[in-house]
């Protein structure tokens, strides 16, 4: 899949940032995600995983804001990962009206709840804080189109997969994507919980 088949604002962002052709990993995963498949995207660092995830998200959301409820939820390891990913997202979304918001434990939860209430499109979150927000009715997940775990290695070393899997039990159907540098045995728990029909794209 070439970048020519993406929506116009996304193509313009890629051109502005100097992306002309997809990496081999991106060329493999972009058409699968565009086709609606649940995917484990496995590739080493430097393969373009994060850029592929941002491209997939903006393409799915048509690079434009819509209503108030989040349509993409991206789980990350910690505060630093959340802020780093937010900054990277905003280099791509700068000339769109997509609203990107981060939630992590160090913030006041009532402040987060208020911010989300006024409308976001993409939430980047640590699992435990998102669960807390969800259980105090601080975030509505009924309109989610994408449920993503970025740099999912952190799930291989702790029990956060339970926090993530628990959320899927009360959600409507959406598309699931997990990105990591290699496939870890603990990922089987995600597959058994909510990614039973997923495809493995591995570089």
C-alpha cells in the first residue's frame, strides 16, 4: 500500500514531514489495518511501527474531529511514553482538528474527567488510570473504533494485561491493534480474551 491511498490531510502531513514511501513493515500492515483486521504488528525498533500506528489512526478517523466521545484509545507503559507519543502525534495532526489527550496517574482525575467531557478524538493512556476513569464514568468508550497497545513489551513483565482485557468486556465491537518488537507468550492472553481472529504481521 502506498501513501497515495490515504486521506488528503494525512497525505499532506506525511509530505510535510518528509515521508515519501512506506517502510517494508508499513507496507505490510497498512492494508491489513485499512481492511479492518485485528493485528499484532511485530517488528524491531526502527521499522516504523509508531509511524504506522499514527497513520492507521488518522486514516481510520479520517483526520478530522467528530462529536465528543473518543474514537481511538492507545495504551502505553507510563507517563513518559504517553507524553512522548502525544508529542509525536501532534507533529502529524498539527494542521487537522483532531484532538489528542493523555491520561496518566500523576494528573488529577477530576481534571481529566472534565477535559474528556468537553471532547477528544484520541486518548493516550496508562492502563490503570484509564480503568479508574472508566469506573467513575469519566470516559465513554461506546464510540471507539480503534483499541491499540503501543510498545506492548510492558505487558510481558506485569499484570496490566488484565486491566486492558477487562475494558473490552463492556465495549462495543472495534478494531484491536498491538505493536511490539517481538511476540511475547503473554500476548496469548490478549489473543484469548479479545483478539481471537487477529492476524500476525511480523518483520
